[in-house]
């Protein structure tokens, strides 16, 4: 990516993170742009908080964004990473646990096409005409059986394929949507960012005013603050990425 392309891409989005009560920040974001105007954005919510998870999520976020941009399709990102995992010899070693993460990817292609793909509980929203619309459906036990929302039913590097996940939980391992993109503001968010605000009865759209950088910092800061104010008083890591179409 050229320096001028990198500058254009950097101006097109903003990401922000806050470390909650975990030991390490294992969420990661990445963006990748191409000269033809394709832009891809990825957010990973790492499962656990070890140095291995942190290193892997950062590298995987870059791979997801790059693959999605090259193919001009969000679903290619997580599909490529899952194929990479399936071919990893370490997968057969039961004494070695490979890092995992929830993931969400968005791609904006020239001509006004937006695609979104996800696996796990990371979400994509779209702020359109002042209204925030949830584009994704969580992969968790609440969706499947009305149970614990913290029990995720799919993730990047999960061992079950689409058919197996569908049989167990009623949804594939990776889901995707595609459609025309009007001028709008996509938001990618980890559960540590959206859950505390929703639990407190807040509309996330109220936190998305102003410039993307300020909105992103405000959202994650408020998420941690509200998480500590809830009865559980526990804050997960909060990560968001905001862009404009």
C-alpha cells in the first residue's frame, strides 16, 4: 500500500480501544484499501487474554482485512482464515490450544456495494438517516436457545464447519450479507463495547455524533464506565471501528 493510499485510508475510519478488567487487550482492528477504491475493515474480539491470543488477533485482523479487500467481499476474510486454521498441523495437537476470536468484517466497494461478514458475537451496525440499524445476528446460545449470551456458538478458528454449526445451533459458522450502500456510518463493535451501553438502556446512536475519532473514543470510554456501574461491576475490553461511506 502506497503512503498516499495509506493516508486516504487512515482518514476514512477511526478505531478506539479501552482495556477493561482483563490483563491484556486481545481485541484488534485493521483496515486495508486498494487503488480502485475498495476498502475493507476488520474487528476481532479475542477469546482469552494471553500474549499468544493478542499476537494472533493482531495478525489475523490484518489478514482478514487484506483478503476481504483483494476479493472485494467481506465473507472472504473469515472464510480464508478458517481455511488457514483447518490446514494448521497444530490443530491435531490436543495439548496445544490455538487462539480464537469473534470477528466481523465490512467491505465497501466502488459502485456503492457494502458487504458484511461475521462469526461470533462481534457486531456490525449502520447509522443511516439518524437511525442505528443492527446488521448482524449474534452467534451465541441466547440466539440459538434463549440461554447465556456469553456462550458463543461460532468463532474464527472454531472447529465446526457450516453444516456442523447449523446442526448444533441453527446458524452457519460464518454469516454474510450484501447490499447497496447509501451515505452512512458503519460501526463495528466488540461485545465489551455494545453490551454495557445496551444493558444501561442507551441508544448507541447517541454516542456516534461528531467526527469518527471522537465518537469512537467516546463510545468505548462510556462502555467501560457503564460496565463498572452495573451490578456485576466487570468491564470487558471495549473496541470499536467507525467509518463513513
